[in-house]
């Protein structure tokens, strides 16, 4: 009887040690592992089977492995509690590429037509800028050279030269000198005031013709600069209208559904501004350059009138001198 009591006390002491060890191991497991205490309550069943086999001599029974075995079933529960971190599935109905090219390809056909038209207008603008810029620069340089030729010449005939040189000398300034000289020769013996008036009219017409020639093509820049923003705005309004139609069809106000269509619509306005702003700037630059070119032609007209007036005065003075000589001879 005494031996049996001793054995029971030994088993109870070992069970207490096992419970203490289990309490020390459980805090290291995840929160869901707190369901392990029911497994620890099964220990007495193990002790019931182990009690008859326990030696009476008081040999130590390993307690920690028993607690570990009781806590192991809780680990899979902790792993199962970890949330799934897989990336969310993208909605295939939304556009994947929001770059300018991607938005252009995904836009409505009306918005595409507006964008293509504005891109073509921008191409025309830069083509005119290159071609007309070179033309104006060459015309101004040639006009300055011809004006210097008139200023260095003693008279109109000297500036024009012989027949071969006259054929090679071309341009608005050359036309001014040739027209004045031709009118002077045709009006020989007529009143000087009438000659000057006719020459002035001819020179003004030549100036106007030269200005119209150099100004050709710049009106397209004014048209593009004034209409491109409104064309782009039309594409924007059309795209936003389609976006609202999509909202009503999708029965949702989610921004992810509305934003791509609005972005495509705003791209049309951006392209319109890209076409209009350079066109306006280039038109203003050309307007100032053409005004400078007309000023050079006006300088050439002034030099031609100076030569004409001098030659008429010299002819009148020569006629008077010849008359006095004739009178003296009589």
C-alpha cells in the first residue's frame, strides 16, 4: 500500500513538471497555437497508461518530449492563419497601357481622327517654319545686297549695267531699278513731276507684289494657331461624353473605369495645344521678319527715287545750259 502511494506521488510530480515545461514552450508559438491546452489535458491519459509501467525505484521519466508532442499539432494552425499575399487579379476590361501611344490606340475613332488631324497640322507647321524661314532669310540677304549695289552706283543705268548684267540681276530691288529707268526713258521730254508720280506708283506696286510673294503660306499658320485648340477641345468633349456613357452602362462610379476614357480625351486637347502654340509663335516671328523685308524694299525704293530725281535734275540743268549756250552763240 505504501509503495502504491509513493508511485502515485511520483507520477503527480512528473505531471506537474510536464505542465510547467509546456507552459514555457507555448509562448514561443503563434497566437493560433493557444488552442494547445486541450492537447495538454490529454496528458493524464498518457500517465494512466504509463503509471503501471513506472518503476518504483523513482527513475526519471522525460517530461519535455511529452509536452512538445502535445504542442506540435498547433503549428499547422498557425501556418494556416497566415494571410494570402498573392497580388490581386487585374480587371481585363481596363486598359493596361496608359502611355500616350496606348491611350491613342484605345481611344474612340472620333478622338483618333482628331488626334491624327492635329498631328498633321503640327507637321505642316514645322514644314512651313523650315521652308519659309529659309526663304525669308535668303530674300532679306539678297535685298540688302541689291540695295548696297544701288547705293554704290552713280545712277540707275550704272546700277543696272549692260544688257547681259541686267538679265542676271533679278529680284524685287532689281525690278524697282529697272522699272524706274524704263519709265524715265519712255517719259523723255515730259514734265518731271509726272515722271516721278508714275515711277512712285510703279515702285509701290512692285513692293506690294514682293511682300505678297514672301507672305505666301503664313496664313496657314494663323489658321492652325486659332483653330487647333478648339479642334482638340472637340475631341475632349467627345471622349468625356463616351466616358459618361460607359459609366451608365457599367452602373458604377469607380474612378478606375472613368479615368482611362477621360485621359484619352484630355490627350486630344494636349495635342491641340502642341499644334497651336508653335504655330502662333512661328507666325509672329514670320510677321516681324516680313515687316523687316518690306522695310528693305522701301529703302530700295527710296534709293531708286533719289537716283531718278538726281538724273531728272541733271537733265534739266543740262538743257538749260545748252539753251544758254545757244543763246550766247546767236
